[in-house]
C-alpha cells in the first residue's frame, strides 16, 4: 500500500495542493500539484464558503490529474490574525531521582495549563528547552538525574470557528483534513537551514492578506505572530493611487512593482490602463514605487515592533528570511535590510527534494512545508510540530489522562 501525503495551503490569494509519496527509505517523492486562485478568504479567514470550496476543489482536482492518485485527506495550513502564540513555563518534582517519560509528560502538562478562552483551540505545543535542577538548556532530559524538572514551551492557538469553517470547506471539496498546521511553521520546514534555527532567525511570510512571523533560536520556536497586512493592500493602494482597476493594479504590482525606488532608473516608464474605458496613460515607474514603498515599509516596521516587543529582536544572528509572493517584489531585500538592520535573504522550498522548477518560489514554501510536516509524522500529521521524540506528545498525554482517571 502506497504511503501518500498531501499538503493543502489555503491562502488569501491562492490554494495550492501538493501530493507526495513517502518511500520505504524515508525519502519523499513529489508526485503532482495543483494551484487555483482563491477569492473566498480575507486576511487569511474564510468569508465566502462557496468560493473557498471551489478553489480547494479546483486545486485538488488538478493535483490528482498531475499525480495520478486520489486525494482523500490532507494536512491543511492555517493562518490569519486570529492566530495567537504565547510562551509558558512549568515545573514538577522528579519521581525516583531520574527523569522518565512520565515526568516529561507531567512537566509539559504543567506548562500548558494556562487559561485559554473556550472559543480557541490549541494548534501546537512546541517545547523550547528543559531544565533539570540548575542545569538549563537541556533538550533531551530523559535519563538525567535530578529532583526538579522545568519546561519552557510555545503554545499556538487559533479561533475554533475558523478551524470549523476551514474544515467544512475542505470536506465539501472532498478532502478530509488530517491535521491543521500553522503555515509559518510549515514554511520554516521547507525554507530554513538547521544552522539558521540554531543561531536565531526570523522568517517573515508576506502573503496576500497577512504577514506571518515565526522566530527560532537554539533550534526552537521562540515567538509567533500574524499581522493583518499583506500584498493585497499594495494592490488596493496602486488601484486607488493610479485610478486603475484592481486586476490591472495586481498585474502592475507583479510586473513592474518595486519595494524601493533605489533599484529603479529615472527613465523607466509604465503604461497604466484607465477605469471604465478611459484612455491608458504612461507614468514613470518610480511613481509606482512611491505608492508601494511606504506600505512595504509600514509592514516591515510593524514586524520590527513585534520582534522588539517580544524580546527576540537581538537574537537574530542569522538575520531574516522572507517568503510569500510579496517577497518577490524587486528591492524587497534592500528595504528589509534597511528596516531590520540584519542580513536578509529570500526563502525558497529548498528542503523538499524533487520539487518541480515552477514551484521553487517563495509563495509555495507553505505548501511544500506542509508536505514535509506530514511526511515527518510518517504520513499522519501529529499536531505538535517536528520536535523529535516530543512529536508523540498528544498520544502520551492521552495515556496519562487515562491512567490518572
């Protein structure tokens, strides 16, 4: 029986489905993919179920045609300003003088015992580090001698209604969500190098409706956040500023848009179609940059404020990695380096081998990462992230509850 995995990235501007097969040697082979434009989401949240269902169905059908297999279930990416991340801390006494698996389960349970509103669900529990007695920075406490065990974790929560609406859309399109994953967590699997996670890196996913932030240090997730600004705001600014239809504004942004005029020659000109049959007119490309640059700078300044507020801004030894379609704008890296004051690179889904050339772009990192995430769990999403032994946390906690009650 073939071990098939599917990643489904339901974004504000597009839906992307990638089908892969987990081979016996633990290698992941990409079989096919499908992409469809999506108009059913606003700022990463479902606002039109019919439009979202249609986009998911189109992308999945295309993925089925190109891969030659039937897609029954998929791990689905979750985004939107409703996503909240928080750090938590737990302490327990070690039984028997040596840390056992039950002690680890108990300390994680103690750390996750924070007040979470009833209308929210826990997406991920991501261990950061453990401490045994006075020994901090422990990654694998099993077997260590001590009397006190501490754990620091990062919890990612989402609005329950969003998950229910997204699940409904997937099921009506014929796909069962096997797991829901915070999209930047998946993108990080696809685009980041292990040494970047160790030294400290912020990955910023500038999508259509939102800008997602995830920060790693010491190999662990230290901070997550979602800002309600993205590439669609640039398009709206261009449409209003140049008095041109939204569709033409999007084309102008993709074809001629620049994040900073430092990369534009003064003699470059662009033709702008008019609204309602009015005559097109020719403008300097720098005018387009003057509209885009303030909005892009606003997005990056908001990200920088978020990083400073969370206390992780000084730990970015590896700098910043930009993903998402908006990061393709010419001059984005230059503007980001000016705002953040650290090295910036554009991220690609490099960690998924055998990916078609047309998918080796920043906007497909989330879909590729969802495939990697699911394959890391042996074809079944585990809900807690790629954390090695602690990836089986959910089942262990279930065992603990059964034993206790």
